C-alpha cells in the first residue's frame, strides 16, 4: 500500500510518500512545498495543487491522508487553511484517490504516545521509526506522522477496532 500524506499550509505544505509492504513501512520521499511570502494566496494554492499533481503522477498512491482542520483563533487563518485543504482535496479528488483525515492530536498520539507532543518530539520519533539519518523539517515530519497514523488506522480498521474518516 502506498500513501501520500499531507500537512496543509499556505507557505510550507509538508508531504510524504510512504509504502507499507509485508508489515514494514518505509519513506519513499518527503519534503516541503514552499511558497514565497510575496506570492499571492491564489498563486500559492495553484502551486500546491500543481506540485501534488506531480507527486500523484510520479508515485501513484493508493490513498491519501491529510491533517484535519484545527481550531484557530483567527478567522483569516481558518479561511486560509480551509483554502489550502480545498486545493489539496481537489488535487487528490481529480485523480480519484481516496482521502482520509486525521486530527492533529490523534497523529501525535499515534507517533509519540501523547496528543500534546511538541513538533521536536514528532520529528525525533519519525526519524527513529523510519530509520532516517536526520530529523526531517517540522512540516515534512508532520506529513510523515500523518502517513504512519494512516497505516495504523487501517490496521485497526481491519480488526474492527476503529472506523476511518474518509472525505
């Protein structure tokens, strides 16, 4: 099974391609979709959608996992994050890829063991779990963690323990 995992953000979207074969998870590629601060939001959304389309074409994932909407105090931030999620979902839906979402606390719980873990803890655990030579950038580490959570959730769903949230 191959998953494209995404941590949506307007200026630094984290992504990861992970494979699971014979019970072993490995990272194929991970990184950031960076948008310059001077780039208009609409251009950022197009850039995110286009880069995700390239990744989908190159790696042909079986499914996608994204971080669900988080609580933010600013309406502007909430609207921006919603737009980025929309661009992400469109890129995936255009190619018929099943999309699953995971709450940030659930992702941290799955990877670190506690839902309020710091970004540094997530990066450290991702490095250890996947045998990486260095800690990935924080947003890429979050995407890797989302992908690992997706694999754990699929295992649990197969045993009837959890229900997956598909969008």
